[in-house]
C-alpha cells in the first residue's frame, strides 16, 4: 500500500487508461476484431483495477476515490454513446457493430457494476472481488471460447453453447482464485483460499447458469447480483 491515496488514484487512472487505449488502438488499426477487443477489455480491466486497490491505504475515503476511476470512464462511455464525444477508436473497441449507442448497454452496465461493487464491498470482504472476477473472466471467456469452438447449443438459449458456459464457469473460477490468492498473500483476507474454494465453485457454477439465460445485454448485472447474493450466504 502507498501512503497517499491520491498517488494510488493517479496510478490506477493511468493503468486503466493505458489498458483501454492499447485495446482501442489495436481495434482501430484492425489488428484485432472489434468483438475480440471488446472481450479483452472486458476480461482484463477488472483484474487490473482490483489489483490496484492494493495501492490504496486503508482509509474511509479510499474506496470512494478508487470508484472515481470507473465512474470517469463510464461517464466518458456515456458521452460517446449519446454522441457528445466522438471517439471512433473507443466505439470500434467497445461495440459489436460499430454503433455508438451500443455502448449504452453492456459496456455502460459493466462500468456501473464496478462503481457499485467498489463502494459497497471494497476489500472488506471477498464477495465483491468474486462477483467482479466472475463477470470479467467468466463472461468474457464464455463469448470468446463459445463463439470460436461452440457447436452444441444450450436448449433454453440457442445463442449460447455448452462449451461457452463451461468456459464461463472455469474462467470466473480461475480468475477469482488468482486474485484472492494475491489478496491472501498481502494479508488482506485471513481465510485461506482453499477454505473458500467450495463456496467459490458454487458461486461460479450458479453464475454460469445465470449467464446462459436468454437475457441479452444485462448479464453484467444479473451475474454480479447472483454472485453477491450467494456470497452473503456462503462466505
């Protein structure tokens, strides 16, 4: 942890902006597809941001300062989505179709979830971290792997595949474990990761089921809510 929460805030802003701009540039140049860029951002932003929480001192204001990062980025997305700001690189990286208003759905909900989880959970409990990692690693992996390798579709949602849902489960589980191991090593959480493992497995499994439901563009919210709800009972 740093002694200054303001320095921690600046570093977190810098890391987040650099990560987003690298992916914006790659998509704009055509090095990766818009869809792949969108999911790389989806998967990578969360872990980077949550690791940056460790920079903040344990003060009452740290969580609110940290939440300014997703708040500012989400507000920028909103302005791009409604056309106030023209940022074609961001549109190409964050949307499936190249339509700016598409940012007002999935990406906007993604940012809102980060703001809420940062404020309400912070690193007081592993519940918020698990919920975010399930949304990032799980949901992101589901689309990348499912779209590339999925052939057998889920009966209740023809847009989803079995391999995609398995990737959702494994991606969310593994990313949650990786981040929690870091937090336990830093002494933030005292409960061993192995002791939390059964609960995390169940949360990831339920999250995969929720993600498979035919609820388009709101899975960032539904998956997070399911993880938080279960987390209160299991952790």
